[in-house]
C-alpha cells in the first residue's frame, strides 16, 4: 500500500569528482546526535577525506588557480599540514542539522567523525592562534577557550562573527553547536536513544524493502 519512487544514475566510466565522494551505504551514527524534532538534517558518509581534498585541489587547478601554492603559504603561516593534520584526522561521517529555535540565532548542530581528536584539536588551536596574530585584521578578533563541566571538556570559539562555536569530543566524534546547550542536548539525544536515527517517522520515510543504510540523506 505504499508508493516507492526510485532513480538510477549510471556513469560511462569510473566515477570521478564530487560523484565519487560518497561511500557505500552504512549506518549513519551521526544522526543519533540529532533530535527527532529537527527542522532540517543533512548527513553523508564519504570516502577518505584526503581523497576529497585532493579532488578539490585538482578542480581548482583546472579552473586556472594555483591551489598548491596557496595551500603551501597557508601551511607555512599556520604550522599545520592540511593533509596529514586535518584531513587525516577526520573520519567519513558528517551531519549538519537545524535543531531547535530559529530566533534570535538559529540553533544548529554539526557532528563529524574524528579519528585523531588530539591531533585535530592541536591543529585547530594553531589555526586560531595564527588567525588572531597574522591572518585577520586587528579589528576582527577571534579566540578559543575551554572549560571542564561535569567531567567533560568543552571548547568555545568566539570572534567578530554573529555566532559562537561550541564543541566537544565524544565516542570518536566532534559534536559542535551554536551553544553549549546544543552540544549537551546532542550528547543527551544519543545517550537516551531519543534521536532522529531511531525516530519511527524518520524510519518510515526511508525506501521500503531495500538496504536500511544509505550514503547520504536530507
């Protein structure tokens, strides 16, 4: 009694570029940090982030730019190797959600799989420090701070932007949000099992009788 629509996209040769970034379907655990009442959620599982970054650099090169030179200058200023310190620190899953009040600032969440949290955090610290000292005008401030609450370490990035970035690490993921409350609610959603991934309404919206996993969902 259900209507199921599907489409098949085929390629004349090997998939390249953006079309090749999606990995094979897998359980989307990052959705466990999103509440079932979220207004919007976009999630994907990608191949090795290093391959994605290499593709982006190739595309910029074909567009007539010199991304390798720009990347080298950035790495020299910041003291961070983008491939080894950033891309290699990340896993394959990512989810972004608008999950909460819209005003005065939209409540958002970003959950990213992380393979090397300490290396990633060291890189973030270096980038913030470099931006504060060299890369941004003196009129545009940016700073990072941290605080331990109930045994959990939370980070906060503030600057000359209309929003703050709060985040923490847990169970192999970086959980970021528009406020510390958003980060805490994300952690609670996964801990208590009341989340989008387990929502009956969400599960009923998936294609019937096919692979229960997926490579991307909106």
